C-alpha cells in the first residue's frame, strides 16, 4: 500500500523483494546492490537512491552500505556511493531476543508463539537476527556512513508480539520471559 501511495504522489518507486528466511543477510546485501544497479540503468544521469527499509530489510540495506555484502561466489560487494537517504522502519539493528529464543528452542511467549511458528527455527534469518550474531556485530562495529542522511522510526506501542526485554530475568508477568 505504501509504495502505491508514494507512486500516486508522483514518486518513482522500485520494490526489492528477497527471500529473507533462507538467505544470509550478507548475500541479501549483495543482491540489494545488484537490484540498485539494475534500477539505475533506467537513469542516464548519476542519481542516488532514497531507500525505505523495514525490519530485516534495514539490516540488508545497512549491510550493503557498510560493505558487508557478498555475491553468489562469496566475494565482497563494495558500496558504490549510490544512496542519498535511508529511512529505517522497525529496523532490528541490534538483533532480537526472539530470534535467540527460537534458536535455543525456547518459547517466545504465549502471544508471540501464535505469530512465530517457523518451519525451520535454525533458518539463516534467525541466525542473522539473533542478538550477538556475526552480521549485527559487524554492522554495529562499522557504524553509519556519514555521507548518507538517515531517519529511524522505531517503537513498540500497539505491537502484541513484543516482549519487554529490559526485564529479561524478572519473573513478573510481561517481563519478557
């Protein structure tokens, strides 16, 4: 719906789809670079993209910008200075304890278990989304590119499947256990 609304307002919109659960974010970042290359073929003048990314897509975009992308053969994919602005919506930049719980075969909580029923709890997505994963560690170690303008939209109000991870070892209801 959002891409359609942006298009109705006169914006040119390209959507990038990837198989997040089965592909590492290193490969996803490389695929994103390829998608940007293809999109920019339509523009003879050198333009920089304005990117809106949601959830794990935020990791993919930031991974590309930070040079963490890999191609099909595992070779590094370099950032091509082709992004002007980035909006991150609900980006899981530090990972999520829900992924750690799935990897450890623990319950994510009564409400969350209704929404999170993976076919493969050890899928690459959960490895990349886990707190302390190699991908999130490298991403945070490199930091943000100072030549790009960023806007981050984050919050948890109104999200039913969101444990309070600030009280992880508390036994009170709603403490995230």
